[in-house]
């Protein structure tokens, strides 16, 4: 698609809004970007470009009724539906970022119309340009470190039925209950040591990876109730890494796995959602 003219906006209705996926610098390459094939939000018109003085936004005209607070709250209660919208948003953002540095906007960023969106681009131009400078030629990588899996808990010996003990006129082995409690206490001590060791390893992993990154963020760890994963997170972090250092990052993670024996997961590269700041 070429630099947007008045045509797409002329088809917009009062019941439509302008959905903004990402913001790029206004350059010749941006203006000549081909967005053919990008579907965007369900029910929306074609994905297109909207230029201001020095910035260009990747936008789409969408039905405003699909993005009211009520409609969005209902959508949030449907996991499959919210994933469909999030995937559509991410696909367009990724396509834009593949062509030039792009600041991704949060899911469901809407403006009343093109003029309002363009006004925001002009008013916030300094912040957008600052974010574009920070993320240019960088990608985001996620790293998770897990605590080693625990050995099975000690199992208490089943008590002998009272009638059988009475018939045999025998007593339980002396000290059996105390031995079980000692095993339980030992297992708890091992869990605490394992946790401390895992936290130490996590800090070491984070320190090494930060040395390769332009910026990093520690994220909240996810519990099993949210992810269904029974493993215990000790590190959930994301790193803004120069493109030319991506191979160094992969090699470092591989070396850390071998050296520490820990479960370390690397994901990416991603569009730098976590490092664009408040835009």
C-alpha cells in the first residue's frame, strides 16, 4: 500500500473508530510499505497508513461498537476470543516492525477518527521519537528460570488396623512416628536450600544477560494456577538486545544451562513491547 490518501477515510462512518497498531517514522520506505494481506481486527476495513508531520501510524478503521467497554469486558471473559484479537494485533505490529522501527501500541488503542489520531501523533511526537530511537535495531527476548523439580515427599507408613494389632498383641515399632517427622523436616530443609540455590542461579543468569542488553525488566512470575505449569519460576525477565548480539545471547543462555544445570527458557525475538515506555 502506498502513502494513504483521503480515499480510505472517506468510507468511514460515524459509527467507526480509528484503531492504531504501531507508530513509525515518516520515511520514504514507510510511505511505500506494502501492507497487503494484513487482516487486522475482525470486522475492520483494510490495514493502512496514516501520516502526520514526522510520524506514520499503522491503522485500521473498525466498528466502534466492537470496542466499547461493555464489549471489551465481555470479550475478556472468553479466552479464545481475546487470543484472536491479541493475535491479530500482534501480527500487524510484527509486520510493521519487520519493515522499520515501530513503536507498538497496546491492544485496543482507539481514537474517534483519523484526525484525532493524527493530532495525538503530532502532540506526542517527541515521546514517540524517543521510543523509536531507543528500540531501533533492537529486539526483545524473554528468559525464564525454573527451580529444580523436588524429589517425592516422604510417605507416612499406613497405620496397622487396631483389630489386627490387638489380635497380634503387638505395638508399632518404637520411634516410627518420630522418624517420619524427621524425614518431613529434612524434606522441608531441602526445599528451602533448593529454593535459595535456584534464586542465586537466577541472579547470576540475570546479571550475565543484562551485560548483553541495552535494558532489562524483571516481570512477575506466573503460578501454576494461571499457566497450568507446575514448575516454579525463580526468574521471569525480558531483555532489550541489539540485533547484532542475538547470537551472543543464544550462546550465553546455552552456556548457562550447561554450567548451572538449570531449566532456562529463551523466547524471542519479539517486537520490544516492554521497552517503549508510556506512549
